């Protein structure tokens, strides 16, 4: 058998574990993971290579009904992933009790693209309930395998990988064999900062924030990074900074530690906060931030 390669695009509703599953399958922490919905905003590729295969995974934002321009651009990434896949890995979980015949399920079924259904978080249910959930997905996708997994417990992910390899089309690699992702280091620096904000603040604050890396200078023994935290209102700026700067210092320390772990190098990080009013609804600003 010849070399296999293909794009395996990961789709699903918010907060079902898409990013956790991709990180586990890739073996690197490329997508940020939190308990909050809409954590993933971009399409992030993770490339897995073997001697006779290359799998190009794409993590995507959760499927949602857009309420502002930012969410419209997030759904553009989902639509792209639906159009250029060799295989769709659709992630659901045991808390989604009803199988939803929604717009994107219909689009996936009509696409003609091979589909694998992964039912995540099976550690949160029992065998009888799981069998009912699996059966309901079999009924909706009669030609597709349905595989129960637990990303957080690392259960059945090797079986999922073997299933993907089995269904992967033959072809040459799309990327150099030593390439891990399509994103640059600046992107991961900004995502690490955003992750620390997601876990440190409540309510609307994490969803009103965007990170812009103003400078990224890598020297022999240190990386020097200057980053702007954009918020939509003056009141949010005060919350981000905190009393006497304590919250901003906390986020900066945690982000620096995260970056040093990711880049495996000492990091000097400067953080500043800027009010960019209504940035989530301004196409030119969104384009500058890497959305379209």
C-alpha cells in the first residue's frame, strides 16, 4: 500500500471537546482548552506524520448562530472546513442528549464527505445511556462509524486514530514531514495570553478581548514579546488591569510561564491594555486581527 494523506477537519458544537481531542491526536497542545464555550476562534491545523502517512487535522470554532461580525468570521472557518475536507471528524458528547437535525448536520450529510462520529465525555454517563446515544447517531449517519471516546481520560483515542488511518485516501504529503502546524509563533503567543484571560475573568470579559502581538523578537537565549490586549469598553480595561495592576500582573506571569513551556525558552513579556471600541463588529479591525 502507498503513502496516505488527507485533511481531517474537526466539526461540532461549542464545548464538546474538539480542541482537547485534536491536541491529543496531534500530541501537542496547539489549541487552547477551557471550560468556556467559543474558546476556539480560528481554524488551527495540526499535522501528524508517519513513514507512510500524513494526517492534517483542522480544529474549528464551535458551530453557532452569529450575533456579531466576529462570530460571522468564525463561522467562515467552519464553512471552509466543510468544503475542503477529505474526511470530517464530527465531535459530539454525551451531554448533547438529543441528536440535532440542524443546518450543519444537514450540510455534512449532503457534502458526500466521509464522516466519523466521535461521542466524547463517555466518562460522564453509563453503558445503557451510551448505547442509546450511539444508536441515535448510527440512525442519523447509517454509513458512518460511531466511536465512543473520552479525551480527558485518553480512552479509545488510539482506536479513533486507527479508524482515521484506515479511511485516509492514498496520496503524497501536503506539508514537509517535520512541519507541525500552519500557524506562526506569534499566533501561539497570542493564544496563550487569551487562554489565561479566559480562565481568569468572568462574564463577558473573555469574549470582548483580542490579543495583538506588537513585537516578537527571538534572541539566542530569550524571546522578547510585547502584546496589546484589546477590549471594547473603558470599564473592561479597568477590570483587566485590576486593583493596582494585580490582575494584569497575574495574567502576564501565567502567560509567560505558558509561553516558556510552549517555546522551551525564556520569555520576557510586556502586556498593555487598549480600548478598541466595538472591534468585534469592525471588518477592517477583524482583518488586522487575522479574521476574514
